[in-house]
């Protein structure tokens, strides 16, 4: 690319054009005479138009002007730009015609007898220079701008740059074709080589990692690289081609600013945020080690190595979770002012939105958390206990901050919100089962014609035959009530294994029926009308009627039908 072109474009883009510029300079010599004609490039930045505005001609920033009371900075800069362009278009104005006139309140720069710009002391404050010195510098800038304006529009320069544009288009087309072929080759290599190497991946990883899970990210990365390269080539082509001609050079500058200005802002923001990021990193390290020390203390309490009077070791992990949550909340409160962008309106808006969502949906959430904390220190049950909560009976498998999980005897998992547990009756079958034993009880109705002593003896005999019931303390019988047609007897026996209560009750009921059948005592039905002709009992000979199987005698193998 010709030196005139690259000197006229923003400095921030020169490194990006270096490679192509070198190639084109080798192909197209003889354009170096115009290098000194290029003015300074436009520097992109957020200008405060109410105070300062740049004078820009053909994409080049000449100088800055400050707004005055009668005219804002942008309007003043536009007026000066129009005057300089009019002088450049006038072939009768030469460089020697650009003169200075020092007056009382300002210095005037004239093109012959035509005013170009008045420079005030306020304008000199921008560059921190004397007004006269600044006027001399601005005069030289204006002279260069006029010469460049005329040179850029000569037929020879326009034809030469049109040739550059055509050559650039050819080179860019070849580069695009080469890039597409390169990526096709890479995709073919992935399909052939990588897929072959990944063929045995399924077997080597025992189906934990499939070849497709590795191939798809590779193909996605190739597509991303292809898109990035095509976009870069397109951006470079448009930026360079637009910069060749004075009428489109402003568009090239705008294209540069479109990409570089956000990057510049992000980089500047990152540099400004480095002290805050360092503080956040130090805070993270401190909180992490503080939580580790706290975890070690509560692990010691849970393992019995550290003992605190009145503090149950079972409370250690729930208490640690509470302490950890408090530490995290305190860390967030401390870190919030140091989070980059925390003082922006967008960040505050998101914070308010999250706060509203949390407040609208947090009633049950907070209620369950509070209930979980209360249950922890109330000690109603713990993991492994057999409990009844409302209509659900099962073993406690997990106690979390918001829910409790039960596993029933039918291998069902019941999830109960902790807030519901606070409002329900909780029966714990395991608290005393480990110490004194849980009392298993059931009721039978027997007629008044059967001696109560015999009934109690039979019930104790049935309890003695039931596997899983304790012999000590011995079972006992209570006569609950004297009904209209029967006496209600309750057998009570101790057990220390409550995991399979349903099976235990089933065996006890079966043994009660067997014992009462052995002694010919009838268990009264729910509705009593009259005494039957024969007692409603099952004789021993019919206990194992088909298809029931009779157990083999002790020492004999097999079963008898």
C-alpha cells in the first residue's frame, strides 16, 4: 500500500496493515513522494461537543477547537472545515497565501483575504501553548491539509489508487480462496484422521466418553476459526479499500473506531479495575482458608476429637453450613463495592430485578430454611431413624436445609418440605428402640366365654414365637375394653430393630392366628349376630392346604405339601 495511504489512516491500524503494505510496496514502487503530504490521522474518542470538537478533513483530524458563547464547538469546527475546503478548491490560493494576523483578543489565520479561523486563548489552553505559537503550528497543519486535499484529487493519484484497489481486490480474493481451501483440508483431516483415532475411544472409556463428544467440539472450533478469519479478511479489505480515496476515508476511520473503540474502552476499564480485582482475589483467598479452618473445627466436633459442653456432635455439619452461609454473605457484602461495574445503572437495575424476584418467591423458600434449622436443633429425628410424618412412614435418608427425604418399606422415596414437618405430628420409632426397645402392639377381640387368662397366655405365646421380638423385657397383655360382644385384648412386645416393622407385624399376626387355631379359640368377627354351630377356627390338619407348603421337620430336607 502506498505510504500516503497509511500515513493518512489512524495510527492504531498501521500495525494491522504492515504485512499487506510491505507486499504492495514491493509490487508498486514510486509512491513514496507523497509520504510527507499526509496529515495526522483521526483519533477516535468520546468528544464533549459542548466544549471541544475536532476539525476533520478527508478523515484526518487537523486540530481541536473550543466552543464559544455564540457558537458551540461542533458548529465552529464545521464552519472552519468548510472554509479550509473552499480554500483548497481555489487554485489561486498558494501555501504562501496562508498568513497570520495577531489581533487584540485572537489570532486570525487567513487564506489571502479570506478568514479561515480565529484562535483564542481558550483554544491555546487545549494544547497548553501560547496563542501565537499554536497559530503557527495550526497554519502549517492547514497548509499540509490543503496540499493533501488537492493531491488526493489529482487524476494521477486517483488512477494509481484505483489500481491499488483493483490489486487489493485480486489479492483478497486469492487469500479468501486459499483460506476456504485450507479449512476444507482441515475438515477433511478431522473426518479422516481424528475420527479414526477416536474410533476406539468408546471401548477404552467404557462408554463414558463417546467419540462424537470429542469430534463435535473440534468441528465447532474449526467453524469458529473459519468465521473469525473471514470476518478479519473482510474487515481488513473494507478498511483498506475505503482508505484509498478521500471521499470514503471517513468511513474507513469510522470502521476502525467501530472495532477499536470498544476494545480500548474494555482495556481501559480492565486497567482501572486491576486494584479492585486484586482486592477481590485477596478476599477470596482469605475467605477460602477461613472456611477450611472452620470446616476442620466442625469435623473435629463431629468426629469427637473436639468436645463442647451442651453441643450435640450431630449438630456440627448443620451448624457449619449456617456459619459458611454467614461467611459467604459477609464476603459478598464486603466485595460488592469492589466488583467492576457495581456502580453502573445496569448493574443496579439487575440487582433490583433479582431482589424483586427473590422477595416475590422467597416466602416458602425462607420458611423451609427456617424450618430446617429448627429441626436440626430440635432433635426430632436424624438420618437413619424410622419415623412417621403425617401419613408417611419410612426411614430418614437425608435431611437438607429445605427438604427431608424418607424411604418407605415399599422402597418409595418421599420428599417432605421442612415447613410441612413443623406443622405435622412426628413419631420417631428409633429413639428408644436403641435403648429400651420399641413396643410393637396389636389388638384382637375374643368372646366372653373364653377365659381371659387363657387368652393372655396365648397372646404371650404368639409373641414368643415371633422372630424379631425381644424376650426381655417380657411381652405383656392389656385388656383395652369390654365391648358389647367381645373383650379387646392388646399384646405388647419389645423390639430393637424398627427398619422392617411391617414384616414384624405380619409375623406377629400370623402367629396369633396359629396359636388361637391350635387351642380352638375363635377370634370374633367385626359383626356378631349369634354363636355359630361350630367355632370359626382352622383345625391344624388344614393349616397347609394346597397350595401352601408345609415346612420340613427339623433335620429333614425339602418340604411337604
